[in-house]
């Protein structure tokens, strides 16, 4: 069953616990590039790294988190972020125990810092 727009927005805002500036700083660190699957376009960027850049755009575009100001593309990406974060948080305790683990670095690329829980 597909989640409704309001649920996606609420869960995105709960799971993405990094500010746009924190996420931007993180994505500039070399360790952010060493977690996750590489994109198939040959750029060397990971899927999570690209996701992080999209999350920054969403956060900067709508800093008040007004549900009516999100576009469909935003909602579609927010849905991916929610699914990724929920799935990985449920599967990987290591992310919470070791902030330098690949799991923790990957989650940070998706806007969720497990050390902030």
C-alpha cells in the first residue's frame, strides 16, 4: 500500500534529522563518498550522495516545511528517503553503535544522522 502524501511528508521530516547546511557539509567530506552504490552513469557518485543533494534542495526550497509547498518531484524523492531510512534503520543496529560504519555514513547521505537519535 502506498503511503499518502501527508504521511510521507511527516515521516520525511521526522527521519531527516540533519539541516540542509549540516548535510551539505557532510557531503563535502570524503567519507561521505565511500558508502553506498555507485550510480550507473560513470560519474563515481553514489546513489545516496545524489539523494543527499536532492534533500538539500527540498530543505532549502521549503524551510518552513509547509506541506502545500512541496511539488510532486519532492514528494517522490521524500518517499524514497523514507523507505530507505526506515529499511536500513530496521536492519542495521551497527549504524547506531558505530558512527564511522558504512551503514551510518550511508544513512547520513540520506539525511539521517543515527548519532542524533
